[in-house]
C-alpha cells in the first residue's frame, strides 16, 4: 500500500473526490429510482407476480453472482494498463438484455438476470481498473463482487445497517477468506465454502435490488421499451456505486483506511 500521505488530512482535491464518492454510495436504492422513473410506486407490479417468485429470483441471483465471479472477472484483460473506464457499451448491452426481459415477462427475466449481471460485473471491473485496481489481485476482483451488496438504501432502511462502511464491515471476513482461497487456487470453485459464503452474503443484499427491478418490470404495459429503460437505470446505478467504491479504495491506498473513514464520516456530519 502506498503510505505517502498516510496519517495526513486529505488534500482539498481528494476531499472533493471523496465527497462525490459519498454522494454516489449513499444514494437511494433501485425502488426509489424505479418509482421516480415510472411515475408510480413499484408495488403496483408486485401484486402481478406469481406465487413463489421471490424464491426463484433469490436462486437466480445467487447463480448470477457465482457466474459473474467465474466468467466476467476471469475473462477481463487483467494485464491491461489502468485508464478511463468506458461504460457505454456495457450500458448498451444491458439495455438490450432488459428489452428481452421486459417483452417476455418473468421467465425471460430469470434467464436475462445472469446475462445482465455478467455485463454489469465486467463494467464494474472496468471501472475498478480505471481507478488503479489490479485485476490480478484476488482482493480487487472480489471488491468488484462486493459492489453488488452496495446497492443503496430503501425508503425505510436504517442508515446504521445499510451505510457504505457498515456493509463493507459486514462483508470483511467473508471477502478476506474468499481472497485467501483465490490466491491459492487457479480457478474459482462453485463448491468452495469461502466463495459460497461471500456470494450468499452479497446475494442477500443484491436480491433486494433485483426483486425491486423485477417488480418494476412487471408493471402493466412496461413491455420491451420499459424493460430496456429499467435495465439502463439498473446498470447506471451500479456503475455509479462502483465509481464511489473504487474512489474510496484508491484514496485508502494513498492515505490509509482510518484517515479516509474519518473524512467520509466528517462529510456526513457537515451536512
């Protein structure tokens, strides 16, 4: 870790970057954004979904995350030099997959979810690399998966439990164990307890956002165009969260975690 600035206050420029990261990370979740987009609460779509749909979505979410870990991250060009992320084509791909999900209903959504999750994971990794992360590092690759647990708060959520650093703390042991496993194994094994535990914890949080996305796409007459728009909103949301997350990690590499955490908390108190 680069400790050049450790134990010092953040520079004015870095404090502005942290303030923007905090804004992105403490954003409302998908339910609020979808309701604003549709002009109505997404609860309108929940009543139209079949019995047992939550269990189906939960299973699909876990499988999508494991697939993203095995597929999207492994196929990224880890040796590429850091540079500005290019999120445009990921947004286009996610929009097209959302159009299919919106056109053909819940069965298509369950097929589309692993596709859109993999696309988002590649976009997250691209943003991570742009912020100086080395995708050769297992911890950096797992930080990409961690983003799916940082989806933002719902209207009634307790900030003490869903704030950015609270979620990271809840995942810290599982991320560390999974990173140790990946450091000593050539490929991710779907049966590895360390990876299953991490995916389970992330999926429990990501499932909430996915369920709200599914409910939004179930609103009457949403159709293909609406499904595409919801998916565009979905990937745009996680790209924003990614930029915030990897900005914080970059600043932590410069100043140390404690210095950045104090500055982050201070920004909240100053509001």
